């Protein structure tokens, strides 16, 4: 009896074997399909969108006050200027900027920006401006509100990247979060969802630091666009900060600002924000 039972167990079951073949074929087929979707050459390792969002949130620079010292350059289609630069930020309250001559350090200008207003004084011309931030934006051809300007100078993300509009794409050396398909390859299917869209935004995320390496916004209907590039991001005290911030803004003409950072201090003791317009200064026209 035992040999007979052993023999029965070894008899092939056609139905069982067929099921095994189907499972094996399916596993091989789906594995081949998955491996065929290769990432671009030089792209970072695959990551789940939710995990990427968490890493980006954790990488945001946190501070009560931020003190930045460096040099800068401002240029547009007509002229260019270089300067020494000091920036002090009281989080969500104000941004204080002091500008000096790049060679001899003479104080040239000072500004203080609040959420809804701004004050600026030109020490060389002995002039000042106070009022709505929009008027000063027009003068310097940089149409940024307080929140955007604070995010740029904090080396943080400019957009709400966990918004469902943003999708994850892979590019050489960066994760790309974009609220439109950056490579439609001429396909029109699904493009109707972009009809009426007035802003197109992208953020290239550094896979080593999860900080924004490049952020871009384009507004085709108004002809306005800008990009913010953070170069050579590294640890500076308790924050990760770029050695260079390069800003390009276009609307009718192109304005560029480059800041080369020498020092960054977080929550520095005794940091103040002095601003006093001398009575001899004339109101800027």
C-alpha cells in the first residue's frame, strides 16, 4: 500500500500544471513590462511620490531669523551693477536688505519689505520710497510678493508641491515635479486639461539634499516667466543653502540677479532690523 500511495502522488495533474504555467508566464510578462520602462540615463533612483514629498518637506530650512551675507549682481537689458549684500529675515514678518559698494563698502541703499508694504532709501541720491510693494516691483522689474521673495532667499520651495496637479518625472541628476507633461511627444490626448491654464510650474529637486535646484514658472498669457536656480547646495550651520542663487525674470525685458553667498546664520542672537529715513531725504519720484 505505501508504494501505491507514493506512485499516485507523483502522477502529474494536468489542471494543476496548466495553472502553474499561467502564473509563471504572467509573472515573467509583467516583470518584462516593468523593466522595459527604463529611467533616463543619469536619472536618480526611482522613488514613490509620497516618499519624495516627505523628503522635500523634511529638507525645508526652518528658522525664526536668517542672516545672509554675500555679493551680488543685478542686470537688465540696459545696464548692470555689482554690490555687497546683507539680508536679514524675520520669518513671515519682514525682509531687511542692505546694499553697499563692492569695492570700498560705502552704503548705497537699504530696504525693508513687509507682507503688504515696503520702504526703500537710496543713500547716494538721498531719496526714499514708502508704500505698496507693487510700485517698487514695477521700478525694479521684479514682480514678486513677500511669500515668494522669502522662499527664494530661504532656499525653499516656491510652490505647493504636494498639490495633486504636480506629477513626478525623472531627469538626469534630478527629480522633476511638474504641473504639466514636460515631454508630450506630440500627443494631443489629454492636452485639453491644460486649456485655460495661466501658470505652468516646475521644480527640479536635488536627489542628494532634496532641496530645489531649479524652479520655473511661466505665464504665457501675460508673457511673464521666471526661474530660480540654487547652485552648489551644502550644509551651512543648521541649514542647507546654495553657494549661489541665480534669478532670471522676464516680462518685456529680462532682469537677472545673482547672489554669491559667503555666510548664513540661523536664529542669531541680537539680530536687529534698523531702518530710519533721514528728514533731509526727498520722496522718490
